[in-house]
């Protein structure tokens, strides 16, 4: 019911430009605030959590792009891992500068997603999800066993840190600025994509794929495009992770991580891309906030998840409409 | 060891593991068929089943048959409570329900971790000794797993085919609204289906407890395998899960014997993707509407 009224709101002539520009204003405010974050946080551990939260935000947003065409990827972490391994290997073996390897890994990941998407073109809905799951399993197996290249279960160590025009982002505090910039970039990209012709096509496919197809929208092409963009961004995020933690192994990107990204979208609220953001912001630091309840923290984490789903089926972002029910 | 012995031995090992996959996959596919959710906590119920076996069989030395019954009943009841408490309120939205099962999985696994500890503990074999047929040796404990699983799946099959409730479940899986019109109470079928599903997982856990050790993390692999079996056999198809489970177990065992376990694992996944491309609905599944 709420969703329908929102769709109606969007098409209503009552000043649509104002609302859609609100995110930009928020982003500018967030940028201003972010400048002080590393110096305000009490110690480096919190900065580390902030960095991980930004990376989760990138993963969740990119997964949301795939979700916005009505698909779900259970192999999102595998694409992140693919990007991480490509970037790390380029930097370690060939001495490619991290920024360039970041770009290459994003493109390579997007290409492999597009190829996979083209092969599994005819699979719809749940079967598509299953193939992404299998892709994730194959990725883990290959990463574990192709020891000559991936160094197997031991993983790749001493990956060079992120650097940009001689500026190093090796420390936690400096990486925060890089991660934040990348996060904003992904956010703006999602926002722009959402507003573009692509975004409208995506949503029409999500709402009714048959109707969209009969309206002349090439649904499988758009689904592949969304899958490739989302997975490509995940690849970049994985590469960033590799150059930040400076160690990757097959355990860094497992099925559990893929599922965690989906959880972020659902707990945050999946009707809008803000939901992915809110989910990442809420769930990534949550285990740390619960650290006082030593031993109980994971149980509480699961319980909080269930409670949110149970009482806020629209996710955390539906809180906003509870607070001010007459918006618009 | 000659070729024949090797073949038979690998076949028995494949059957043991395939029976476990079958028990897991049958319940997994039952819940998917009826409730349209992927139960990510399925492996946790397997784990609790093996835990029940650890306490009742290894600690209190209860007869093994009783252990199996206890595992099924305890876990079945837990499953019904979980369905009523967590999944029922989210019934209108399958994706949310699916994510909620993830929350259940986290809670169950860590609760067990808290009072059981992380270190794996072994359970003695149920029966000692082995059967010699010519040059081939079968351990009785392996044969017991195969026989017990076959009896349980057979019973479950009969229940689904003949019993009123089983037929009601199949009706709900086919068309929920039409089943409602026929006077089937979906509110009663859902917790029952969920309870039976996780009870089967618990029995699998209890049966395999002497083969693998018991720890809070033993459920993960069987869950992933059940997922693969269900893809192979067709989502929601019980015959598909039975066939797929046996097939996957045998492929795994023969593949590992002849090509090494790594190649076998990758081959297995490639095979499943191949089948999905040729027959998207799995070996015995029906086309999605």
C-alpha cells in the first residue's frame, strides 16, 4: 500500500524536482561532516569500523542495482572477490599501480558478469539466483585450489596499499577519505542511474517483467546491464578491500558475505537505494556496538535482525514514514 | 585393491553421503515447495540433531533408535515454534521470510556455540564390526546409515502420498488458494511442513554424527549441499530431491576416487550449471509459472 502511494507521489506534478535533489544536498552535508570523522572518532579501531562500513555501503548499493531489475545475486561476494584477486595479483605480480588495477578489476569483473549473464540469459527469477549461488561456490573452490596463482587457503599477503598520484592511503585514517570519496561516487552513480532512462526501465522490469517486455523494453538486455554494473562495482569494492586490509584469502569473500549484503538491503529497506545505505550503516557496526555483551553479541545480532524484519517489514527506512506520515 | 573392490567401496561411500544429502534436500525442498522460502537455517537444525545424538547416545547411552526419535521430535517441535514465532508473521513476503531464517541461523548457531563450545567432539560408532563379501568390506555402521535413511525417506514418501496431511501438503504446494477452497487450513499445514522438514534434517544430523564429529559448525556444508541437490533435482520436487541427493553423493564419491576431490567438487558444480542451462527446472522439477 505504502509502495503504491510512493509511486503515485513520484509521478505527481507537485514539485518532483525538489525531492529528487534532496539526496544531493544530503550528500554535500555528509561530505562536510565526513572531513572530521577520523579526527573525531576516539581511536583507530573505530576508524577501521567506519572504513568497513563504507565498503559495505558500496557492496550493498551495487547489489541494490541488481535488485532494482528484480534479480538477486547470491554470488555478490564472489564478484567482489574476483575484483580483489585481480587487483591484488596485478599489483603484486606486475607492479601495476593500485588505482589502475582498481579500474581494470572493475572492468574485468563487469565483463565476466556480463558474460555469465549472457549465458544464463534464459534463466529467470529463482533459477538466476541459483546460478549466481553456484558461481560463488565455484569461485571459492577455484580460489582455494588454484594455488599457483591464488596461493590457495593461505591467501595473498602484503598487497600494496592504495595510492593516488603519489598520495598514499596506507593508514586507516587516510583510507577513510579515499573510501568515502569512492562511496559518494557509487552513491551518485546509483542516484543518476536511478533517475535515468535505465532506472525507469529497471523499475518497470522489477514491477512486471512481462508487461515491460510487451511495452518493447528489452528486458534481458537491461538485466544483463544491471548485473554487469552492480557486479563491476562490487569488483571495485573488493579491490579496495584488498588494498586496504592488504591481505585476501578465499575466506574473505564467502557465501556468508553474499548473504550479509542481501540482509543489509532487506533490513535497511529495499524499495529505495537509501535502504541499502541504511542497512550497511546499521548492520556493519552492530556487532561492535554489542561487544559489551561478550558471547551474546552474535545472538543479539540475529535477534535484532529478526525484530527489525518482524516489526518493520519495509525495513529501517520505513521508520521515516512512521515519523512523518504526511510527507509530500 | 582391484578395480571391482574400489568401485563397490566408492559406491557404498557415495550412498552413505548421498543418503544424508537426500534427507537434507527432501526437507529443504518441502519447505520451498510449500512456503516458497529458502530456509538458510536448515543446516542449524541438522547441527542440533547431531547435538541431540551427542547427549542422548554418547553421554546418556540411550538406544540409537530412541536417539533418532528424540532428535526428530525435539527439533520438529523447535521448528514449529520457530515457524509460529518468526516465519508466520512474515508470510506475505518471501524474501523477508528468507532473510529471517538467516537471523534464526545466526541465533541458533551462536547459542549452541555458547554452551557447547567450538571444539568438535566425536561420537562412537553405533554398531561395531564389518560385513565381508568376497574381497569387499562393508562396515556395519555405514550400512546402518544407508538402511535407516532409506526407511525414513520411504516412510516420508508414504506419508506424503497416502496420509491425509501429506496430501494436504502437496495440495498447498501446488496451489495455495485452491487448497484453501478445498478446506485445507494453511495455518496448520505451514508449521507442520516446517516441523517435518527440520525433523528430517535433525535425523540426518543424528545419523551422521558418528561419521563426522559434532560441533556448532557441522550444519553449513550439508545446507550448501542440500541447496545444490535441490537445484539439481528441481526446486520443490520431492522425487527430484531423492534422485538428486543419491546422484550427487555418488558423483562426489566416484569423482573423488578417480579424479581427486578438488576436481570432483568443481566438476559437480559445472554439471549442475550445465543441467540448469539445458533443463532450467532441474531433473524432475516443473516449470515455474
